C-alpha cells in the first residue's frame, strides 16, 4: 500500500515538474541567429552569459542540429536574441557496448557552446525614450 502511494506521489510531482518546464520553454517557432566562432558577429549590446548544450546519441546522425537547437533554446531562456562564438565538438566514447552487449546509447556526445547575447539592433528596438 505504501509503495503505491509513493509511486503515485512521485508520478504527480514528475508531471507537475514537466508542466512547469514546458510552460517556461521558449516558443518553438522562435529562431535565434547563430554565429560560429569563425564568423563575424553582429554588434552586441549586452552579453548574458555562456550557454551550453549536450546531446548523446548512439549514432552521429542529426546530433549537431539537435545540439544547436538546444543551444538556441538555452540562449532564448536567458533572454538572448543571438548566440555568438558557437563551437560544436563531437566526442566518441571508447565504450561501444554496455553490459550484456547493448549498444552504448551515448556513443557520440555532441557539445555545443557559445555566448548568449542581446544584439544592439534588437536592444534599440525594444528601448523607450
């Protein structure tokens, strides 16, 4: 009986947490520009801080796009209008299989990082005199 109550309570807390996370997530239609580290970045009004994202996959397919999408979401949640100095690295694990021969679900780990910023053009448009 106690186990059922604990499991039910954990499920309720998890559902509440997921609802709150979804409510706080940026709009999926919102697209922040990304400027690679080698590219010329726009005029920056304010640097909000470092944004990082990590994606694990059993294959290297589509990991870059997913990592960049998560990086955009992080920067948007910080209030950024762009991400500058973006670098994407892919590391391959030495452990190809887990116990029992199961393929490592995190064989390829993609890291994306950059600086979440507010660009001067967007900051000037939002200002009132």
